[in-house]
C-alpha cells in the first residue's frame, strides 16, 4: 500500500509539472507591477516555498517507507522471566 501511495504522489507530481510546462503565458499585469520580495515576484516566491515543502514531505515519506520497523526491541514484547 505504501508503494502505491508513493507512486500516486510521484505520478501527480509529473502531471503537475507537465501541466505547468504546457500552460500558456499571460500578458502579465497591465497597469501595476507585481509585489516583489527579495527580488522575486511574490507569486513566484509562494510557489517556490510550496514546491520545497512538497519535496520535503515526499522525502520524509520515502524515509519512513525505507525505515526498518523492527530496528529496536519493543518493551511490550520483551521476554518475561
């Protein structure tokens, strides 16, 4: 089930990248410049933050998937004398 979830997330990511690449370019704002933050338009900065958080979450999912669930002895399953 975990593999299916990871595959679904990666498939959706590929679809989003393809749709973003295929989107037509607009003419931009006609009368005022977009707000700038650290030399980037605010919209681009928000998209970059969203992409970074999404990739961090995906990396965390892969880390959890690859972890050994039985790496340490569990106290509730310890042998009793």
